[in-house]
């Protein structure tokens, strides 16, 4: 599971959907690997719009990274060197950081999801599914 | 407006017009397809300029190429008359450019080199002085001849001949269909979707750079690699964890396919997930949805839950080694059967909620051929069904349904399972060999 994806998933339990506690999930006991990817500034710029920045800061902190800027970078121009530096940092964090093993916990219902062998599992037990 | 000739592939003709229309919408090109027919691979269209022509055909799978039309006629003489009459103002522009002539014959017999040279020499009056460059010419001119089969062989003379300057060839001619062929893919399975129609589906869905595509029944990721081919970033999920892990961690998995195609930077992720208990946050925007829902020929359609409620009661309190069993890492979530019709309703509801205005949902639906098809097709009040394109097999067919999310002014109807008179029990019909006497349960 890429770090990027942590920004798009919440608890799968239907009764948690309305709660702000169901996103982001709390990440714990995670093992990370860095996996090199081609840098694509245009792609990252378009992804930036879709990111929930406070959730990004929170999950990064769960994983031991407290150096994320407090506000989402704005006016990104891939031609500008300062913007490119920001995008390269984001590239490394969002796309090159893989969570290979770990737990994701819902802060609303406390259900635990696992990441195994780099794939996150959101399947629910019968009493939580419907 | 100028005239351009499109040369179409004779493959899935029933999908060609929809692909052209979809690409025109995607590229914001005004296109009149009144002259289009499924029977002919030649189509003359009017466009503003070469740039529009390029954008219309460059990523097409069911077109072959597009040409600025310089003239056409039923025989060589009338072709040349037409060229002199209509294209003379263009000639000077190419006077000193390196060039090449190509000949395309539809249903014609292969020309000998001598015949080719003889044909090309009839164009001498154009007076080009540039060098002939067979590999990298600055400009390519193409003679397109249409023959037909008569008495078991091609006719001696063409029915019609077109001449034009090539603007571009399509993704198909550049090799996309061949390159994405399943047999050449590191990782594929029994349910992998064929390359050509995966790519066509992604064209109809408007997959393109800067957009996010999602396949909720991703399997081995056939639609994901096709979506990434067109530059969209792609996400998938599946209730079955096995195809997501692949056969081994290095060479036979979904990621290995992206590596082969050089699109790993567009591969978002694949998640194990029950589509009906979806973990994607509501505010995460998805621009296109492309999928082949599990109609369950190989394995019945399943969602999370238990078949036997009574037996499962209280299981949530089971403790193993001081831990709740269902919270343990090795816990396996049980699954129960689900109806295809209900799943399709879920899919439409999801798409109506997730897609931006103008965003598209494309999915494949199999049906037995003797069913009353319109009674099986789901509708949602915010989604307009714009295409229902049929790929026919012997006793069954599958159709690609394409929906567009409309704004609040669109007044559609919702036809969910309870409103539809038909029941899509494709799996039962499949296993009974589509025998007509099998009564469908209502």
C-alpha cells in the first residue's frame, strides 16, 4: 500500500461513514520500504488537489515523519525550482513509500484492518458487514 | 472547416462510432458523424484543422489513421481530376519537403513493387522536388483504395480511391493492441479482459492524464494497465485477495505488468475490499469507473457476510489467545452469495455519488441472447445511459454500458432491481447451456 492511498481510505463499516473519526485511519506497527518510481510533476500536481492535507500530516506522524509542512503547498508551478523541490519531497513520501505490513485502526469503532504483503485488507467480519 | 479522411479498423465495428464520438467529446471537438456506417472503413469528416484531426485519432484503438483529404474518385482519372481541382493550393507548401508515398488497399490483392511504382508515378504532376525518404519523411502521402470481394477474390479495379496527407496513425497502428496482448503480459489470469476492448473501454470512459480511474472488480488489473496507457492514475479493489498478491512477488503480479509497460508511476494501488462495504472516503474524487463486474461463471458472486446467520451468531465474541478472533491478523472474513442485479444497482449508486459532472461509468454486462435485454439494464436518475454496445458470442452476448453523470437539470429515472421486470441470472443460464426451457425465477 502506497502512502498516497492512506489519504483516500476510511473505515469500511457503514455506520462509521458519517463520523469524522473514521478518516484518516490510525496507522500502527507499520513496516515501510522505499521503492523508486519515475518522477512525474504533472501527475503530482493533479494529485495535490485531491489530498486531504490534515489527514496527510496525521498519518505521516503515525509513521514517524513529523516534518510535513502545516499547510498544503499552493501555486505549484513545476517549472519553478522551489516548487519542484516540494514536488520531489511529496513524490518520495506519497509514491515511493510503501507500507508492507501494518495495522490500520478506526478511531470511531476501533476495528482493526491489516496490511499484509503490501496489500491492505478492508474486508469486514459478518457482524460489521451488511 | 477542412475535409479529412479517417481510415477505420475493421474490428468491433459496432464500437467504432462510440469511440470516435467519445474522443471528440474528450478533446472538445465538434464532429458530425452523419455519414458513418458500420459497413465502411472509410469516413470523411469535417474538422477545423490538423491539430483537431491529430487529437481525434491519435489515441484511438478502432481507427487506423487520419488524412487531410486532397481528392477522391471512383477511378484513377477522376481521383487526379479531383486532386487538381481541390488541393492545388496545398502543393507549394510541400514542394521541397522530404516525402514518402504509401498505398493502402482495403480488400484488394497485394500490389507488386512494379504496380506500386506505376501507381505512384501517376502523381508526378504534383511536382514535388524534395527527396524521397522511406524511413523518416517530413510528410507522408497515402493512396487508399477500396476494393470488394467478388467470386471469391478481390475485384481487379478499386471501387473508390482517396488521396491525402497523413496527419497521424492511431494508437492501434502504433502497436498498442499488440503490445498489451494478454499472451505477452507477465501476469494474467482466466478472467483477464482482452487488451483491445480494455483499451476501447478506457477511451469511452475518458481515461486521460490528470484523471483518476477506479476498477472496483479489478482482478488481475486488465483495465488498470489500459487506463494507465492513456495516462490516468489507476486504483482497483477486489474482494478476492489472490489476484492482488499475484503468483509470486517479483515477476507475476499486477505491479510487474505496469513495469513491463513503463507506467508504474501511474499505478495507484489495489486494495482487498468488498465493493458493497467500500472504504474509499466519500470526498475522494474518481473521474472514471471502468469494470467488468463478477457475473460469477467461475465463482459465484460474493460479498462479506455469512450464509448461515444462526450459526454465526455470537462469533464476534470469540476470543483466541486473549484477542477477539475477528481482530486477529490471520482472521479470514467469511463471504456470502450476492445477486448480480443488486451489485449493479450498488455500482450505479456509487458512480452517481462519486463521478464529477460529465464523468463516465463504463461496465460490461453479460446476458443470454434470448432475454429481453432492456428489462435487465439498470438506470440511475443522475446517470444518462449513452451507449449499450454489444459483443455477440453464440448463445450469449456481453454489452458495454456507458453512463455519463449529469447535473441537477437532468431528469433521469432510477430503475433498480425492484423496478426492473427482468432478472439477470446469467450464471444459471450459463451452466444450463442457455436452454430456453429453463424457467427464470422472478
